[in-house]
């Protein structure tokens, strides 16, 4: 395989696996601003805000769950994933990700890569295994390691944002985003996986929310907002379903981008499940940074923000 093809495929894998984890877990955000302080110092909370706050706290305390999710970005990519995630002390998880369509799936097919991958998420990096065929093209190593610090370095402002989002992501972030938006309504009751749940919906301003939710510098945030503008993302519609135990059982997010509609949906079950994830054996792992060096490139630009997204 030509070095450019290897690099392109590796960057696509990096972006897609990272995006899938964020889609499943939800991007982080700051606290809501729906409360209004009265003159006597009493804080009045709307009934909906109170419910969402309780759900956010309950979901956060549960610290782990089984996850099923789907994600698509126009004709760029579509994928589904299943597995489990733990967010109590940094994101940890084990997901099987299957690419079902779009440019990314086609690029993977042409490169000989399998349509499914096994991904492991740890607090400092995530690892991707695409099977024996891909291992033969990478010196016999089955796993590629993507350090979040490297993603930040190679991806510029968007890479720094993605690093921040992956490391701080929790399912309750979707609930927190609704609180932060100040624009949320109760839709009604629904059945999710056979159990009763209450459906809430709202719209958030993506660029403003990024500023509330990340730890980026002013310069990085300015660059990120420029990239969001280029991507054509202005607002995002979020729907959440809360069960009788005040736990998030489903969430859906939709936004329009320059590459088409972005949608992701995730369902959560078995809260509190044991999640044990370890780094793959060092002898069977190749570092993404070292792979780029061996191909004679340092990997710059916005690859971490979505190599496949920027591909035409």
C-alpha cells in the first residue's frame, strides 16, 4: 500500500473512531443557565430544568453503561457501534464499530481494511484493531494507538477540541447541553426498549456551546469557531429520553453541515455495569505518531477533526 494511502486510511480511522466515541458518549458542556436568582437570593428552577438536573446527576453517578449508537455525516460516513463505556474517572470503553456506508466505508474497502473495527478507549489514548488484513500492512501490528495529545498536535484547534471532548465526555452531557441552551420543552411520554420514558427536546448554538464546554485557549477557540463556520454548523437539535430512575436511556442529536446532515443516536442500558479495559499488548501495537514518521510526514492540519469529512 502506498504511504499516502496508509496515512489517509490511518487518519480516517482516527477521526471516525474518535467521532464515534464522542457520538456515543456525548460532548461535554458547562452547567445550565436556566435558573434565575430572585432579589432575596432564592434560586428558582423551572420544573423541566429540575428534572433535567436530577437526570444529569443520576446519570453521572451511575458512571458506566452499555451503549448502542449510530452516526452519519451526509454521504461522508455512516456507522454503528455497540459496547460499554465508563466515565467515572476519565473515559474508558470497549466498542465494536461498523462502517456501513459513505466515503469512509468505500475508502476502507479500497484499502483492504475490514468494515468493522474493535476500539478501546483509555484516559490518555484510544486503540483501534482492524483485523489481520490491516495488520499485514502495518508491520504485523494489529493495534494502532492514537494519543489524545497527538490528536491535539496534528489536528490543530479542532484536534485540541476533540481531545477535550473525548476525555471529558459523559452521556449526561446531552442533558447538560439542553440545560445550557435555555431552550428546552417536554415533548411527551414514549417507550424506550420496552420501558416508559419522558421525551425532552431543545436547540443549542454549537459555537457558543463549544465556548462553554471546553478548556481551550482563546486562540484555539477562535480557530475552532472558524472551522465550525466552514463546516456550516450553526445550531444543533437535541432530544433526550429520561426513565423513571432519572437516567438517560436515549439521546439523539442532529445538525446541518456543509457535508450534509449530521445525526447521531445512542441508547443506554445496564447502568453500573463493570467495564474493564486495558491497553493492548505493546508488542502488537503501533503508535500512530510513529507510523506517520515512517511515512515521512508529521501529520498536520485538521485530520483529527475528521479526515474523511474534509475529503472530497
